[in-house]
C-alpha cells in the first residue's frame, strides 16, 4: 500500500470516527428524553485483503485493511425503558412492543414511543410539537371538555360519553434498524407518507371509524352509540350534512352495513353512502368530488348511484332498487381501482345484489379524502333531475376501511393496529424513560480518544514517508 493510500485510509477512518462521536453525543443528550432509545454503532473495516508494503528503508508494515467503516448504526427500538409515574392524564407509556402513530398538519405520519401527550385548546390529544395522536381507525383522539379522559390497559378510551370510545393505534415496526429520525427529533421517527389502512369495527367496543370531529363538531349531536346492540344511530332529521370520518386514499375498498328507518314515500330516510375525491375534510361536495350510495327521491323511488357533486352536478350512473326493508340489514361497498369506481348494494342475508360502476379519471380521486355518511341534501337537490326525500335515520352496524393496491410501503407493518394485537400494555399517567445512560456513554469517549490517537499517528507516519520520498525524488 502506498503512503498516500495509507493517509487516505486514515482520513476516511476519521470520518467514521466522527460519526461515532455524533452517536455518543446523541445518546448523552438522549438520557433526559422521554422514550429515547440508545443508538449503537458498529465499526468494521473494509473488505480489502491484508496488505503488506515496504518502506524505502526496508521496514515492512502490514495492515489488516485500509479503512475503518461504520457498518451499522442501530436504534435499540424494542428495548423496554423503565416506566416512571406522572400526574398528567395525557401522559402514556407502552409496556411492550409497538409505537404510537401521530400526524402533522400536512397529513404525514410518524411513529413514536414518547407518550408525553397533552390536550390542545380544541380537545385533541397531541404531542409537544402539536402532532395529533391517531386512533386504530386513523381518526384523531378528541376529548370534549365535558368528558373525563381515562384509558384501559388495551389502549381503549373510557368515559367518552359525547361521541363514544376510541382505541389508540399501536403499530409494529419490524425493520427497527432502518428507522430514521424525523424533523421532530430523535424520539419521533419518519415512517413514510402514509400508514396503510386495514380496519374493521362492529361498534361492540368502540366507535372507531365514526368521528364527526374530523368534519364538523356540530355533527356530533347526530350520532348516538348503542353499545348494547353494537350500532350507531345517525339522525339526519334536522341536519342532513352528517358526513363522518374522512381518510386520504389513492385506491380503496370500503364497506358499511346499515339499516334504514321506516318512512312514508318522499320523506324519512333520504341518502346514505360514501363521498370521495375531496381535497379537504369537508361535508360540502358541491365544489367538487363524487358521491356513491343509496338515495330516495321525493317520489319515493330508491336508487343506487354515483354522481358528481359540483355546482352543476350530474348523475353519472344509477339503477332503481326496491324500497329498503327497515327490518333488514344491507351491505353497501365502494371500491375504486385504476380509475373505475364501483358501488354495490345487497341484502346481508340471501338478498339481491345491485351494482353500479363508472369510469372516473384516477387523478380525480387519488390522494383525496373519502367520507362516510348521509349526503348533503342541498347538493343532491342541485343535481339535474334529482330531488331527494327529507330527513330520517340510519343505523350503522359495521364499518370496514380498506386501502387497496398497497403492496410496498415504508417500514411499517400493522398487525391489527392495536395494543391487544401486539400483547402490549398502555399505561396512563406513566412515561417511559430513556434507555441511554451516562454510565454507558462516557466510557466510550475514552475509547474514541484512543482510536483517534492511533489514527493520527498513522496519518503522521504516512505524511513523513511522503515527505522523505519527495526528498529522494528531488
């Protein structure tokens, strides 16, 4: 190996040493951070074979390889930190595997074990940076001031009389050594642009998937949870703008099971279904977007259809269906795939199936919001040839939220999306301590100093040899 190569190897090794120092500094700073996970660095050499070279004076120097490398920097993601008591109701800790999922104002999701949460002025459970905490159905956790917030060990809320219980989303990150620190610090990890949604609720325990606070808090009064019968009653008699629970999708396959109220012709139940293609979480689709589902005209005719909800909206496709039997449950699904939107209605047990589909340019709905609920009556009435019935109720008994065509995503695996599915305990009024300690980190600085001294000598020898060789050449 030439002297110059030896010097370059030494400089490259110093860069690896600098990374090592940065990791140690981060661990020292992280000793005081909630749920910080100690980061360890693995140092190795490159893959060159042992090299022997002779100086001009005849000395032989053998190096095992040329360069010190950082082979792996690993965050010890699942090493459990000690749990410490806290007096704050919003402070949560995970005892076991998993991460909370939080979201910023741009809809980007992040994973964290730092449960030092609090409630903001609007009642949302948020991080210190203002990121909103997500439920298992990827709704926000919102606690009205009239409710008292408490949490069960499985991560399910308790005592939320205003709009029903929700369960915290707890996800597994199997590739923990690939975690990336986010812009929000070393305890909040970047997990890509989205978390794939795969969720089912029968409302026997929670109201996950039904969150009027995402659209408009005033709609809360239209929803009544009946835990005993595992159903949600949606009352649209006084306010038909009752959209609920918005999610951002590209392709999706969503499903709802429901019953409609008894109604005279042209009154009572008016509409129920999905809206999609919304740029924002909103109940007003008159300025864009699409609607798909069941609606009743003012003459009493029930229809299944897809319509465009612009100011000059139009029916894209529809079929007439028999009157809905209030003693029966119906399954309504909406699926979009590569530009084709399909809405299907069928009786839950042994009934006929009705199917309507329509080609919609994919760009008109991809990466937009999808909502479930009753259609805005004013929007329906503005569509050419469609005047709807007034008011009514819908009883919702099951909801499935699915994101389809998502086979590749960034470093996150939902194995049920809850603490129960991971065998993890959620502890309220606790915080998880850092797994990093000064007793581990300080001694490493001494090792760094020794390696630095050795590398400095190697570079010095190389430079001296280079000077001598240059002198001989001259």
